């Protein structure tokens, strides 16, 4: 299948428009020298709508659209727990984590670790995150994106992969985070509109023109796909082990991803102030509640409309083929928008960590992002280093994407399991660092090492244990070990430079009311589809 001339026109107009908009918002006032605060933190001036939209645009990429639709095809609505429980996780991040981060003017997660524990853990985790972002996250984004482009537009997958990577690089390389965040409201609007069209048209086809009748027919013909809590006899129980999605290991994955992940939290760290960041968090939480309707539902619909797919990840591109000319171009542009926004965000975060946490620290160079200091020539050089890093990262991802992901049927599940090796230790390190003053760098390093070693050991010693349950077991073990080592090897109080005494955890009435709304919606959803 190839795109019609009308579809191609829509996609070209989108590409030119979004690229031009990114360059326009990246402009600087005459005489102003772009520094690290401008490039990596959007001058610490992001409004709430940009924060919320950018959180979703960074998160909802090919690995979400293609990957979760594929999991919807294979597993069903249960995969939506990743989205719906993320909404609740975001509220916790806004209420308890962001006040500490913003009070201490944190700009990267490794920087927090150094101020809380010491320099060794900062370097270790910076290197880890760079490897994870390049060889797991960035590769999956452009790989799954290239699948969608190949399936819908008929473009050679390798050419699509290279094109997506290069466009995302050029899109953000001038303005950095500002170029990404301030255009993401357009990307998210297009994403929601395009995804809604796919859901509407696929359900209409099932229901002979009626969306409601189509949904009813879908639940009748595929009842096994509408179970939020899987029973142990379900063949996908190892992926989503029953009640663990509510009270178990999924919390570990979500807290790590939404609370301590540079790629995500960087948007909130660039807020004008705490209240603005919290409003953006709430906005993102409600958007997360909507995502399964426009991502998972088309995958489930493919069970009826295309029951013989060779791979689950073909579900969403196949559903897109049902769309008429013009609408297909708009939806395809929405898919490309999600891929580009997420890729650009990941590239910028990679550049941020390498430049500020490794390069600048190795040179003992003060930066505008960290403390408002830094010479103009030095700042220009750091911005250049960031741009070079971005280019190197995307080239590495393009080279390694096929060897790493070419044989994976459900790339989204691959990502979750691989990152789950390290996730428990990350959560232990940050939670103890935020809320237990006696935690030490030795304890944090112990948690990091134990997380990987125990996860690897359990995977092969107890292969039947679902990876989500494994994360919970490893989290508890790493937490205990970190506490024991911290008590056995205390460090001077001066090593902890994070201020928490004057942190205000109070939230506005609107934040509290919106949070109650999220909880009420979640209760209704799980009560309906339990």
C-alpha cells in the first residue's frame, strides 16, 4: 500500500509546518548567547500546557502506538493498565517528588544523585542512562516507527528509519528542549485527533456505521480481550500478572519512568515554577486516561477486522489501511508526529546527560543550567557538545535498531522486561534519597548492583516468575540491602546537600480536585472491566 497524492500532501504540509514552527520558537533575541539553561531546560520558563503536552508527546511514540496496539491485539485491554496507572503515578510525582526537585534546582537526575549521595553514583547512573536511552529506548522508537511507515506508506523500512531519525535530529538541534516542548501541543493535538479517527472508523466498520454498535459487537466477539486483571490461566499472565498491575511491580516501573527518568521529568524541571509544573502534571494525567481509547482499542479491533496478522505489531498499521484518502494522510501525519516528538525528546535528554553530567563535570566547568554561572564561550562550547552528542546518539540508534529489535514480536514488552532489570534499583535509590536522610552512597550503589544481579539471577533461576512480580521481589531485596549497607557504612551529613526542611508539599484546590477526578475515573474503569 502507498499513500495517495492527497495523503502525501497532508504529510508534507505537516512536516514543513512543524519544522518551521520548531525553528521559529527556537529563535533568540538579538545579542543573546544561547546557554545550557536555554538549550537543555528551555530557559526554565515552560508553561503548564507545554509541560503536559510535552510529557505525553515524549511518552506516546511508536513504542506506544504500534507497540501497545500490538499488545492490545495479543493481550487485550489489560495492557491499558500501563496508561491508566501512569495517570495516578503522575499525581504522586507532582505532589511529592517535584517539590523537592524544584526546591533544589535540579536539572538532571544524575545531578540529584550527586547532591544527595556523592559523585560516584552520578557518573555510574549517567553512563547507565545513556546506554539505556540510546540502545533500548531510542532504537525502539525509530524501529517501531519505521514499521508503521513501511506498512502504511510502502517506504522501505531502512529508508524510513533513517528518515525519521534525521528529521528528528534536525527538528530539535537548533533550539533544544524549547524547540521540542513548545511545539508538542501541536503534536499531541494531531496525535489525539488522528488516533480518535482510527478508533472511530474501525469501530464503525465493525458496527456497520455505528461506533456504539461496533464497540458492543467487539466486546461480544472478543470477550477475552476485555479483562483488565488477567487470571493465572491466561497465556499472557506472565506479561501482566493479575493484581500486580494494581498493587505490585507495575508501581515500580511507573515510579521509575515518570518520577526519575530524565527523558520525562526534564519537562517539569524546566517549568516556570512548582505550581505551573503541577498543573502540567494534571493535564498529562488526564491525557493518559484517554490514550487507551486511541491506541489500544484499534489493536483490539484488529482481532475482528484482521485476525490473521503474522505479528501483533502489524495491528495498528493494518487498521490505518482502512482509512480513506486524506484521512489516512492526517492519521499518518499524527503517527509521524508522535515518532518525531518522542525521538527528538530522547535525543535532547541524551545530549543533556552527556554534556552536563559527564563532559562539564569532567572539565569541572560551571554551567548556566546548574547555578546560573558559566562564561559565554564556555556555554557556547557546551551547547555545541550537546548538538554533537545528539547527532552521534541517533546514528548509533539507527545502526543498532535492526540487530536489537528485528526479531521481537512485541517490542513494547521487550522494552518493559529489559528495563525491568534496572528499574527496582533506580526506585530504591531515589525513594531513599528523597525521604530517608540516613541513606548513603554505598547503600545506593549496593541497590544499583543488586537490582541487576538479582534480576538476572531470578530470570534464569525462576523463569516462570512474571517479570512484573520479579521487579517487586528485587525492589524489596534491594531496599533491604541498601538500608543495611547505609546503616553499616554511614557517611558525613555534609554529603547530603539536598534541602527538604522548607519544602512545601501543599497543593492547590484545583490540583486536589483534579486528582480526585482521576481516582474516580480509574475506579470506574477497573470496576467495569475487572
